[in-house]
């Protein structure tokens, strides 16, 4: 009996040593610190990143046995999310990267910003006190009373709301727009009625990339903008955002891929000062450096054609969505402007828009209103742009609600004594659909031009 017990004990010890040896071998085959590896992009799925990050609770030893089914379920959910996104992207039309739209991220709401921003836009007085006295004063009072003649389909939203950014990118893809031209002020600077928004750029670029949309920069006329500050601005943008996959670069005729910058109200700075930045011999020249790019100046008056050329800009755009408002925004002048640009090796980027109305913030400016005519005004502008065979067409705007140039979804709304304009009898996405139709036409026409 004693011999049997000793034999059993020796067998049990041998079995334990065998199991221990197997565990040691398995441990050496597993990389140190390895977790449950995922083949998916965790940046798009933070819930999976948290599950796989290794930040387990104190009782994680117990959780090891229970965690694998949960992680497997998360992986399945993430796979499903990726497949859903891929399926959604396939439903969208192909993005046209020669179609740019001006985009504003200056809106705020109490939930994300602690207050309403821009939706509460003040009513701007006329410069003539006698005229100003005939119109109301004060500010708008969101959420029902906003500084726009239309009411947004997403409500008085915050540009910081990730779900809003996501919805915007989906609308851009619905419209086949490939490039978002982001209104931009340097860090710490802002427009007269908003807050600094540079810290929002990474989120916009991340979600834009998810939807295969590119982002370029529309540099606003902040106080003190000159050649040196612009050099620093461009350096900052390229250094901070230039490696992001959503950062837009334009392929030039010599095969270079350069960032493109729209410069709003460029005429406020003298051509002589611009040459210091944009000419090779300039004191703060950006040419032939790591920060070189395509710089597009704003054309308002006819004389500014030569000023833009003298300043060293690479091209010009017209921005305003008001046919007849300025020399640059008048469709009848686009053919001659295009001829001037072709003769001087400049890019011409006409700006088209669905209409214009800003009487919610400038009640005295009714004479500059351009009725949408149920989309006909927009289609006329798009047709005029294609007739001059430009390489890029810009759209004013995706969401400049104050001036009523938005193609973003709008809804009918009555609030108190205010009846907002809307897109009826069409649906809320009518201007996205018109854009999509003309994006396809634009692509086909460009293919003919390049033959």
C-alpha cells in the first residue's frame, strides 16, 4: 500500500512538472506584453481600443477567463462597423477632388461650448446712422431665433459635436464633393463673433479622412496679417497637419504635389508686401522651400487681376455667390478672367453658390439678395463655371448660414413671428443632389478637355 502511494505521488509530481514545462514554453512563444491583437484601425473604434489597451480593472485576473468572449464580441462588432462604413462609402458617389466647398466651424451650442456661438449673431447696423435707425438692433436668441434666413436641418448645432461633423462629411459625400476648404484663423485668433477654432482641425481632418474627403485651408483676414505672419501660418499648418492623410495637395503640371491655400480678402494687404512672401526674391519667400504651395488670392474688382499677378499669387478665386455683386462674382466676366489667367499662367477658380440672402443679420441689404429659384440659380452658376473650363470649381458655401449660401440641409420652421425660408417643394437635400449631378458633369467635361 505504501509503495502504491509513493508511485502515485511520483506520477502526480511528474504530471505537474510536465504541465509547468508546457506553460513555460508557451510563455516564451508569446511576445511580452502582448494583448489581444486587432487587425482593425482602433482610432475609428475607441470602444475596442479601450477593451484592448490593457487598462484592466484591479480584479483583472478573474476577468481573463471572462474577457475573451467579450473581446471577441467587440471584434465582431468592429468588423460589422467597418463593413457598414465600407458599404456606406460604396453607396456614395465618387468624390470629385476638383470640387471644393467653403466650410465654417465657428458654430457653438451650450452642450459643447457652454453657450451659443454665431447662431446668436448680432444684427449689424448700416454705416449711415439715418438708414440704421430704420432697422432693428440687438442679437438673435437661439435655438429658435438664429442668425440666418434658413433653419439648419441639424438645429442650432455645435461645430465641436462629432455627430455633426460626421453628418457633414456624409452630406459632402452625398454631393460628391472631394475637398473641404476650412475657414481658418491662427491659434488664439477668431472672427468678431466667434471663438478660436484651430483646436478643432484634427477632429475635422480625422472624420474627413474616414469619408475620403480632403481638407484645405481658407485663411481669414485676421488683424496684423502680413508676409511674415503668413509665412508662420503656412509653416504651422504644414508642420502640424501636412502629414495627415486628409491634408489636400494639388498636383501641378510639373508633377509636384503642393498644398493649396485660399487667402480671403487678400487685397487688404498690398501687392508689395505679398511679393516678400510669394516671390523667389522676397525677404520672407516661401518659394522652393518645404512650405511652398499654391496660393489663391480673392478677386473682387477688375483692377485686382494685375495686383494678384504682381503680388506673386498662383491664381485667383471669386468667393461671392452673388452674380452681379462684384466684377469677380459676375458670371459674364468669367470668360475674360479665365483668358487673363491663361495668358499669365494663373489658376482661375470661379465660386458658385445656390443663392444669397443675409437680411437676418443685415436687414438693410435686401438689394443684394439672390433668390434660389428652386435650384435654378445654382445650376446657372455651375453651368457658367463649366463653360470656362476651369480645373477647379469652388462652392460658396457648405454652411455659411448667415449669408444664406449654404447647401447643407435646411428644414421648414416657424418660430414666433419668424417664418424661415426653406427648400420646398424639394427635399432638404436638394442642393446636395444638384451638386452631385454637376460634379459628375464636371468630371466628364474635364476628361474631354484633357484629351
